[in-house]
C-alpha cells in the first residue's frame, strides 16, 4: 500500500480541522442550550446526550490530527496496513482497514 502523498495529507488535514471547528461550535451551542433547563427535563437529557456525542467526536478528531502529526495516520490500528485514501476521504476518522473493520463489526 503506497503512503499518502503530501497533497492527500493536506486535504485530509483540512477536512479534519474543519470537522473539529464544526464540532467545537456545535458543542458550544449545545452547552448554551442546556442553560436554563432543569436536570429532569427531557430537553436537558437530550442535550446532555448530544453533548457527550459531540465530546466523543471532538476527541476522535483530535486523536486523528495527533496521529497525522505523528505520521501514524492512515495505518490500521489492528494490523498496521495502510488505509486507502479513498476510505479516508469518505471517513477521515477511520482507524481500521476494511478487513479489520468488518471483523470488528461481526465480532
């Protein structure tokens, strides 16, 4: 599997950075929406669930950017095979090649 080229890496970095900006903005909006609601309110519970999901997405995106900076981005966490650019372009947070992803999903 050929390594990612510099243009591909830049494209993926920009996509990840944009996703991080969007998620951070989303999180700020969710936190603002929680203000003024009570803990037992369904709206509050829904917002807290959305906040947790946004926090998780931010953590995954930050981890991808860290792997990109370290040079390990684009390698499968399970088998270390290269993840094709086409997969990363569609799912920049992908941590597994398709074979390992299928094995994880069927387990």
